[in-house]
């Protein structure tokens, strides 16, 4: 079973409703009919590598970059690999600002396949083909940066989860 990183942009009204009724998180993210939330980004298995590249640590992080993938406040029950987490709209803005300061060159320079394998960064395949791994992770990073920017433009909050 794969561990897939997900981001869902939600308006403040929806987030407030989910905070008041955290038991609805699973139904909101996995509806019986339809494809799920309209504003959703799946970064596949790149989530852990993105976090590591941005923070230099497998699980720790500080500031806005630390919140970008693994941050937020837990909400609801386990929905795959732990509960979903949320970022308020102002935190989404902080994350988007911090992400925009990470240049393409910085991201590529921080990508260290050997260190990622030594730190057991999921899915522990980075040294097999570092160039392909770097491209794979960077492409998802770019999608994530754009997703955060779009969320900011709407004033959205964010749900983050691994499933």
C-alpha cells in the first residue's frame, strides 16, 4: 500500500464546519459519490522527500516550511496514516510566501539522494536514480507551490493528509 500526500484547499466556512464536526472529515474527503473535494492536490509519494528537501529533516521542521507538508493542527480520526491536519488561511499565506522564496536552484541543491536514503525518506528509493528522483520530486514541488498560491488567491485554508 502506498502513502500518498494530499492537500485540499477549503474555504473558512467549510473548515469551521469540519472543526465543529470532526467526524465529517472522512465523508468530506471520501464522499460516497463523486471524486472528492474540488480543490485537491495529490503529490503521490513525493511528500516525504519534499518535506526533507525543505527542512533537512525526516520529520521535524520549523516555521512555514515546516508546516508546508507535515504541519497543521490535527482534526478528526485516522483517515489513512493518521488524522488530517489543517492550516488556517493566514498560515497558508505564510507557507506560500516561504515556498516562493525557495528557488529552483535552491531546491535542486538541497536534494541529496544519499542523505534521503540514510534518513529513510519514503519510499526509500532515492539513490537508485538520483536524477529521475530529483525530477520527480521537483515536479510535485512546483505543483504544490502553485496550489498554495492559488489557495492564497481565494483566501482558503488547507487540509493536509497522507492516505
